[in-house]
């Protein structure tokens, strides 16, 4: 298929046949919702057929064993205590689960960097406004020269009223790999809990939960692990489990048993749902690992190298320079998009530049109007199905747009 003045749709990665993505779309937005391999979807369909053979038997017996296998698999992948591991539909639900459980008092402070995902930032504002607590926003510039700049700004915002700091592993609007390891250790060393938002976490950066010991961490499996949509985890440290209740208060609330049995009942059974997205976690972890020699470490490094190449190509097209050190890039990378108009979040209809790139060039890539910085960002993703030629194609499209 020809795409106007910039030529043919570019080559895709050698592993792209494992995904069912539209061959005529240049898909550079794995970060938003992920993309599930064909084989993983087939596994989900197998589980769904099994469920529909006898839904009661599946819920009461079959799924319980499979659920625990999934808990064990994601816990092993992230070196976590499985007794503190629960499943939620997405990282936003995980963040809300923690925030809605906190017993905040007037004057308490929750710290949020201004790169935080807006939905989770909104959840912080919601709980602080209801309780008389305060949201403290740390202004972190997009262009930084070192991780220490970020660490110093966040640590400088902590006071004796700080009860929680919400930190990203990789920021959604700006694609920064935060120095979350150092932040978790230094913040919690000051006696303040950390809520680690790892929406972009498993499969994009190494996370060792038992080593870091964050009070709370939540992350999506349906992004970089490539499970079906609606599969995420929430891990709660042992000494904080008694403080947290699921968003859905259900049968488990009045149940008898040990504290751990009650925890499992409350979080594992929030009501009727299709569990198959979570039940695909063991299969997806093994399947993705088998696509590349070297397994998950090599997948993350390969995607990182491609994201860095893509970032350089986009910087050249836009006439700018890489905004952050390479050490702060994972499989996402963002660059400022030149824009002289007002920077306003567009809502569900999408940014006009994002829509223009798709409608005119069949390029699926997000353009973020980030009012907190007064800047638009174009953010690329790199996954095993991508190829360097796709970023070159995006660069040519950007040059044509700017030329107009």
C-alpha cells in the first residue's frame, strides 16, 4: 500500500507474524494498551471454552488452581511474595485500591511527580480532597541531565506530614524510566510508604519486589508481558496487608479463617468476572520468553535499543536533541513536538496531530498534550514486532507535517 508522498508502508520486525496487527498500520504505540500475540489469544479462547463447558465447575474448582498458578508465575517473574500478590483489572484499579483504603487525616500529604499518569493523579486528588489531606505536586522538568535531579526534587518535597509518595517505574506521558529503585529506598528510609505505579513495569524494566520492598506496587501484565487486556497485579507488603481492602467489598469481608485466607478470599473473588486474561499469564510469560534467545532480559534490552534508535530518528526529524540520558530510556521514548498553540488535553477524541498521523499516514503513535509542562510530546514504543524502518517512516511523516 502506498502512503502519499513518503512512499510505501515500511518493513515490520521479523517476529511480527506472532501478532495479528493490521499489516497496513505502522503500530508504534504498544505502550497504550499492549498487543497480544495470536498464540496467547488462542490460549485464552481455549480457557473460555473450558469455562463455558461448565461455568460452575470452572469457577468453583478448575479456575482456583489455575488462578494460583498465575499468582505463582507473576510472583516468580518479579521475585515477590505470592501471599501478598493479588490481581486487579489494570494498574489504575490497583492505585485506587490502595488510595481508597488509606485512613487519611487533615493535613496529611501525598506526593505526586508532575509526570504521573493523569488517572492515578486524579485518584490522589480525589482522596485528599475528601479527607482534608493535601496533594503535593513535585515539578520535574522533562529535560534532565541525571537521575539525581529527579531524586533530589522528590526527596526535597517530603515533610513530616508526608504519608505516601506515588512513583512511576516508567512514566506514561513522558516515557521516562524513573530512578525508582533509589527513590523507593530513600523515601522508605525516611519512614514514608511508596506506592509504585508499575503500569509500565513487568516486561519493560527489571523489578525485584522482595529486594525493593515497596509498601505497594501495581502493574499491568497486558502491556509488555502481552497478556490479554484487563490483567494486572497488585502486591501489598506483609505489614501493610491489614490496611487494604479491595475496591469491591464482597463475600470475603464476612468470611472466617486466617488473615491470609481472608486476604485471598476478598481479593480473589470480587464477583463474577472472566478470569481468563489473568489465567493466561503463565502461558504468555513462557511464550514471549521463547521468542528470543536470552529470554526476558534480551527482550527488554532489544526493545530498549530499538527505542533509542527510534528516538534519535524522531529527534532528527523534529530538529531537536535527545532530552534525557540513554539510561533513562526503556522501551518507551518521548520527544517534544513543536507546537505554538494552547496545550490542552483533547479528551476521548484524541490529539489532532495523533489523528492526522493515523488518518493520513496510517501511523499509530500517541501525541500527548501535557498541560502540566505546557508541551506536546510524541511518544514511541518498541516491541518485538517493530522495525527501525517504521521509525524512519514516522520521521518522514513528521517532516511533511511540519513542512505544511
